[in-house]
C-alpha cells in the first residue's frame, strides 16, 4: 500500500465522517422546524389530525344540538 492508496482511504473515511455530520445537522434542523410548526399550530388553535366541527344549521340538524340564545325572547304583546 503506497502513499496514494493511503490518501484514498483517508479521504474516503473523512468523506464518510463529513457526510455523517451533514446528515445529523440536517436532521436536527428539520426536527427543529417541525417542532416550531407544531408549537405555532397549537397557539393558533390548529391541531393536526383533528377534524373541525361544523357550526352551521346543517351540522346542528345532524348532531341534534341547539343554538344557545344570546338575546332574551321578546314577550308577546298583552291581549286585551
């Protein structure tokens, strides 16, 4: 094994180590970005994997829920 063969082996090992470091750094960056996205989604009220519940008349009809009254009912006019 001469000096050129040694240089090839050393450069291959160094390239493998550098490739491994690059892969680790990229993975950590992607994990950090994904975690930040999830934190923002939690703050804004968006949750992954959960369906939004409808609030319109059709969803009330099918779920049998009543609308909460915000204003009191008007009393009928007195009859004479």
